C-alpha cells in the first residue's frame, strides 16, 4: 500500500487535526509514534495554516466587494459621460452648433472610441472636464454636469484604489498560504515517515490501522490486488460459462435435440 497525501487545503487541515488528536491520545496511553520535532510542530502549524486559509477566503471576499463597488461607480460615470455626449450631439444636430465642438469632447462624427476598462473611463471623464472648460472658454455653452461628473470620477478613483489594494492583499494572502502549504506538505511527509518507522515491526494490517487513526490514507500499488488473490482464483478462466461446476457422474447431462 502507498500512502496518499492530501491534495487540497481542507484535507490537509483535517489530517493535521486528526494527527494532533491521535497523538494526544496515544501519548497519554504511553505510546509514542511521532518524533518530538514532528509532534511539537503539529499544533502551531495547524493553527497558522487554518488562519491562512481563512485569510485567503476573507481577501477573496474583500476583492469581490471592491469589484462590485467599482462596477457601480463605473456605471454612474458612464451614465454621465454618455449624457455629455448626447447633449453635444443633440446641439450639433438640432441647434446648428458647429461640428467642430465635437473635438472638445473627444467625439468623432462616426465611430467614437469606447474605453474598455475602468481606468480608461476615468481618464476619459477627466479629459471631458478639461475639454468642456476649453469649449466654454471658446464661447460654447457647457455640456457637462460638472458636479455630477466630478463626483462620479472621484467615486471611481476611490474604487480603483480599493480594487488595487484588495488585489495586493489577496496576492499577499495567497503567497503566505503557499508558503505554509509547502510546510504542511513537508510535515505530513515527516508524519508518514515517523509512523512507518515506529511501526516497522508491526504487521502490515496493524500499521495501516494505526496510521489511519492519524488520518493517513492508502492506495493499492500495481499488482498488489493480484498478489493478494488466491492462486486458484487468479488462474481461473475469466469467461462465465467456464466457471460453472462440472456435472458429477451421478447426474445425467441433458443434450438438446
């Protein structure tokens, strides 16, 4: 049997907690299967790893919240930008305002470029505010709701700062989790080694039973199932009709006509 170590954090933490409980029980009964170094590392590392897992989950939740707030702020800013554009286009079309005013608001007669991310929308809003000020200076009427666009810009800028901070926090939490995960994997290998060394004189069945109380799991190695099968079964034909018992001499064999 080959020991199978866990591949996800929940199973890693569960194995650590199981090993801690079993070690305490066996130590109280006068049985010591683990080395002092391994035993001393179990509880502190389990607590730190559990906190790291919770920290990653919290950082992910914070990031989702900041992204949602960013989407809300972006939608408000987009509404103000489109309102400005619609106002300028309406004046050019229906009030005989010169089409040259479009350039102040970064509009084109056709196919105006639309930003594709939050930062680009924020930059566009800043350029619209500057363009509107230049248009007013050149004699055009303002087309921007200044307080609303400035407020939306400030909200989006704050949301972008929060998003970047949340991303950095999540990155740091994941790095910390990865470092602890490597430590946990190493400790679990030491746990497996300690148990196998302490139980080296016990039967395979006893080894596995005791190791399972510490949370260890096993996988059959190739050829092990065949080796454990009785030779009479291992060499038997595999077709179903060949496995039927032969009729005894006292029983006549019926023959289909």
